[in-house]
């Protein structure tokens, strides 16, 4: 295992409260990411011009994905909407069946078939919330006009991504610190019983992740201030130290997909800690030797998506 301390570069000193979900759009040479606050914000950085701006939404924004028609899939607390970046119009596509806000969406990404896979958890950002309810999280698969949930028994689902051949689905539980691997059937979207994949109590809490072309998983480690690379066999390959303690997620970007963009957070840091981490909440980058995989877009008709019965692992 190698450790690198000097390769990280600050790109945007945006000081997000809870920066998350970086998404690279190759067609627009633009990086998008969110700040999970209320009102929620979707930031974008046009790398060709250097311009940085954001769109504001009335509630929490918990995730974004590209859409095949040029729009964006924006997740709130329990709603998913289509957002038109030209008109700024939104169209609700899906709402969690509970709809009370006691549960919320968390990390998610689309597979190559254009289906969205997203985790839900108890809403720890709700006023008066005391923490994360153990094993309350589900995995939702949304696409083809329908949505189905899997009782994944996760406290805080994170790090959703796939191996390059789409035979393995990865997900973390930030509540217990484990990364898991599920056998995955791409054609049907079937998710098989999970197995433990990686754990390190010394390297903080697993947050967002991305996979490179060699099948290695890059994982942001909340609290430890590092980005790690994990082999397909579940072994620690590399650790890269950041100048902030709370990295949240990463994605591959630039024309060659050899730049890792990393979002970070200031959330929960004391005034004393922020004085030690003035760049907390910024967007950082890391150049790597192995290129990443492009993020697939969401593909479905622009109509309401209806939930199906909950599924269970076979």
C-alpha cells in the first residue's frame, strides 16, 4: 500500500456545508455537485471558462444524475424531479411511498441500462433528529416507469457503484463502516445476497465512491481526511491524504477521465477545527494513472414512476 500526501489540488474554494455527489458531464466539460443544505444547491463549474454558479431548490438536495435528454434528475428529501437547466422547470417523477420526510434519499448512481439505484435512510438532517436509525435503509431501483425497493438493512447507504463488467454492485453502510459487494445481473437488474468487501476502522467512515477501468474502487473516507483505492479483491492499494478531514464523494472527470474530483464538507466542525481546516467544504482534484468510467445517464419516459412491492434478497 502506498501513501501520497502532495498530489491533491484545491480547485473550487466553495466552502460547502455538505458538498456531495460530484458528476462530470463530458459534453459540457462541466462538473456538477450539490450542497446538502436547505435551500439546496446544485453547483456547476464550467471548466472551459472557469465560471462557477449554482441553482437553488426550496428543500434539501440529496443527489443529482445526468439525464439522457439533457436534463438532470434531482433528488430531494423524498421526491425525485426532472430539472430543465434552460427553463428551470421541474417535473416530479417519483415520491417515496411514506412521503413524511422521516426517511430521505442518500447516495445513488445510474447503471448502464439507465436505471437509478439510490439508498434511503432515516432523515438525520430533520430538525430534532438524534442520529441514524440502525438497519432502516433500503435500496431503490428506479426506471422503466416503475420503482422497486430492497430491504437492504443498512443504516446509511453510500458508495453505490459497479465493477467495469457490471457483475458486481458495491454499496457501503456508513453506520457500521463496511463496504459490501453484491453479485449483479445487468440485464434484469437483479441484486443478489451481499458479502463483506472492505473494512478499516483506522481509515474513517466510508462515503462516496467511484470505480476506475482496472476495477479498483476509490472511496472518500469521512473523518479520516483520506481518499483510498481498494483492489477488486478488497485490499487496500493506496491512500491519498487531503488537507481537510471530511471528504464526501468523488468522480472521474476531464477529457481523459484521469482526474478525480472530490467534494468535502464543513458540517459539524467546531470553530477551532475550521480554523485548522480553512479549505473544508472545497472541491479538490487528484490526477491518477488509471482512467475512470463515465457515469451513465438516467433514461426513462418523462412521466410519473410508480412504486412496486418491496423486494427481498434471494
